[in-house]
C-alpha cells in the first residue's frame, strides 16, 4: 500500500524547494510551511513526526508557520541533534549487526555441510519381497507411509528456506564488506544542488541511514533537512521575526537618566530585522546573542551612538562598518578571553569611548601582558576603560598619546607590576587605577603634568610619603584614596594647592595634619570609616567646603569653629559616631541641605536647626524619637515640604512624615 520513493519524492512538500533553500544566501522572503512526513527518532525509523519546510514556496507566498508549528519544528531540530550526538558517539549497532551476519553465514554453512549427505539417504518408499508368490501372485511390493507426501513437501520447503536464508546472509555480508557503512555522505543531494550544507555522518548513525536507504532513500533525504544548519537558521530567523516585531521592541525600549532611548536584547539566536527600523534609538545593548550580525540596514538607525556587546560574537558587513565608523561614539565590550574581541572595533575611527571587560592579559607572563590589536586607527578616542587582569600598563597606549584624556584600569585584585606605560600618555587628565594592589604612589605619575583627577581606590596603599612628588601636578583637583590601608596623612598634602576633592574614606587615619587645612580650594572632604577621635579647629580655614563626611569614626564632639568658618557647607554627615550633642552654632549653616546624625549618643536636638531652611523636606536624617525632642513648630518646619524641591523620577516624593520614616529605615538597613 506504500507509495514508491519516486512518487513520494515528487509529491512531498518537504522537498518542494530544497534546491533554492540551500543555494540562496539571502534570507527567505516567504515564511515556511509544515508538512507531515517520516523522520528518524530514537525509537523507530518510521515514526511519524512533523517536518518543517524551510525553503521558500514559490507557489504559496503567504504560507507561514504558526507558533505551535514553530515550537514543534524547533523541538524536532533539538531531537535530531541529540539523536545524532548519541548515535555518532559509538558503533555498537554496526558491530552487532556484522557479528549477527557472520554468525548467520557460518550457521548456513554448517547446516548445509551436514544436511547435504543425508539428503541422498532419505527415502519415502520401501521395496518389500515377501515369500508369498503362491498366495498373492506377486513377488515384490513398494510400500509407502500415509504421511510420506507431507514429509516430502516439508523437506523441500526446508531446503528452499535454508538456501534463501543463506543467500540473504551471504548478500548481507557482501554488502557489509563492499561498502563503508560507518560513513554516510549526502553527495547525491549536493550534486543535485540541494542541501549543500548537510554534514557527513559517521558510526551508528551512518549505518542506520545506509539501512534506511535499502528501505526508502527518501527517509535520509528528509533527515538531511534537520541536519542542515541553514534550515535551522532559517527556522530561527522566522521565529525571531514573528516573536520580536517592531511593536514588541518598541514596548521594551526605555530611557536612561540622560533621557536617551535604550534597548536591551538578551539571549536571542540572532538580531530581529525589525530592530534596524528604529531610527531614534540611541543606545543598543546586546547580551548573549550567538549570531549578532550587523547588516547594512543599520544605516537606518541614524541616532545610534552607543553600543554594548556582552559576550556576543558580533560580525559586521562592510556597509554597516562604514556607518559605525562615522556615527558610533561609545562601545562597551564584555568577553571571556581577548580572542573573542572582533577585529573591526580597531577600525572605528570615530569612537570616543571604549570599555573592555574580560581577560586582557595572556598566560605568557608579563612580557606578553597585552593581547589586543593596534589602537592606531582610534584617533578620536578620549576615554579607555580596561576591566581585567593586567600585569602592566600597555605600552600600546602610546598610539593614543595625542587623543586619550581618561584612562581607567580595574584590575580585580591582580597586582599591577609595571606602570611605566603611563609615561607614554602625558596628556591624560583623569587616571583611575582600582583594584591593582598598589602599595605606594606610582612614580610614573610625575610625567602626567596635566592630570586633574587621580583615583587610587581599592588598593593596598599604606603610606603617602610620595605626595610631595605630586607638587608638579598643579592642575590636580580630585584625589580619591578611599578603601586603602593608609595609617597617616603626611604634611606634604599641603603642596596640592589646586585640590577641590579629597577622598580618604575607609582607611586607618587617627589624626589629621594641620597642612590639610591649608587647601583653601577644597570643596569636598570625605573621611568616613576612619579612626578619628577629634576634629581640629583648623577646619574653619576651609571656607569653600561644601561637603564634609565624617561618618563611622569615633568623634565625641564637633568644634564650634566648624560652624563659624565653613559657612558654605551644604552636606554634613556625622552618622555612627559618639556625639553627645550638636553645637548651637549649627544655625550659622544657612545653606545646609543635608544633615545626618543617626547612630550617635544624642539625647536632644538643638532648637537652632529650625534656622536651617535647607533641611526642610527630609534634609535632616535622624531617629524618629529625636524629632520629638524639638518644639512642635520647629519639628513641623523641618518636616514640611521644601519650597523648591527638584523633581526626578529616580528621587520619589513622599509626605513629610513618610520621608522621615523612610530615611530612618534606610539608615538601619
């Protein structure tokens, strides 16, 4: 009742457009269709399953796959992939079949060897010669058993079946020895121009396909559809196109703090075509996308300026590369090893900021600590951020000496041994060396005469005696040394006359030198998390100070001179100390907008806090019960909304009572 292979091959919708499916390189303009056919599974060679036609059907341009069919097709591809991996890992079936065939041949030879001599001895009639001629008139009789005719037919059938069994066994053995059954090639399909990418198979899977060809050659041809990477890619493309249309992409587009439109795509097989129609998109983030191919259609995204690639092997067409060279300004690239970095990023001549996160150093030691390509073509690069495990500052930075202004190295706790490469970029204005296990200030800093900001947080600095050598950095206005092990601040800190921000938080300082208070330009002084027991009265000399952070120390009192001299103070944080009272002179800080006194030994708040109009609307952070020590009119004034409070989406507005409650709750958390 089964149709022949030729008839089924001409009528099967699965193979209707195989020629065009494999030879065309452009994406299919028409979606696919689904048909029912037979394909291999782990249970049976003829189990009915769903097969997907991934080639375009010229006669049905409107045919598409619905969601359930796409899921079934993807499940089929996954089943075939696992079935192939399981069967190609061994050749047990081939060996068992060969052993069975050899056994059958030997069995046939043995049966024939002892059966042939016996055939001549078998007789179905018997001649009798009784001595009774006088009685019956005959001297010879031929006797036969009633079942002799049946036995003769059974013997003939047995001999016929035996020779048929032997013939099949000998043919099977000849077939095994004549062909290489542990390899299967789709060469016939390639010669016809269809399924050019179907891979060759080996071991048991190849043997099963050879067996299937003896039954119906169309089965192997149908299986090749599910072995073809092009077929699976086209199915995934259609699935992504249907699931990730323009409406859904527009729905997940958000805005960042700068008001830029941001779109993030995670774990897709490839980029949806609708993405390239977003002409107003400014920031694109791609994460864990196996085939992130940027085609020439990216030229439609005229507003794109920033691109993030998180573990994406992105490829770029020539047309797209030209567009990125002219428009892309910021690139964030996250990878595992430097070999995953695409080479086209070194040709982005319009790039202004490049951030690389991953293993930048090689295993070859310090001499081969830089595994990236040449940065010569990045002529407009202003910011370079490296997050990895470097052993030395790359000497290749000299290629950016004329343009690079900001360099950040986050070394994740790996010791940065050689910093002489900093001398090759004397034009740096900002330098961040975090997590580099530095124990002293690098001498290479002396070559950076134009440096304005120096960040050495999260290192192992114990002494700052080299601060005297930084007196040549006349433009240095920001110095961050937080999260180190500094025991004392030398008097040479006074040579940094241009300093406006000094961050010494979370060190081991016990005292402050008087030279610190000669930095009259200082606006922010951060000393949280130290061992300070007393704040010198000389702090009144810092008349431009806007922010003072003394939290998590051991202060028992605040000098009255602080409130007399630092009249520009806007933020004062003295939380988690041992203060017993606040001086009444706090009323002189008329510009104070944030005061944190939580975690102290205060028993009452001064009435003069009511004179600090900037503290209204939640600017005062303290325990709730302390607020009740103030007179009602002062308390109501502090808890009332400020007359002009900036509105922001990331800074929610609460009623005054809730604001005080949430501030205290946040402090405890």
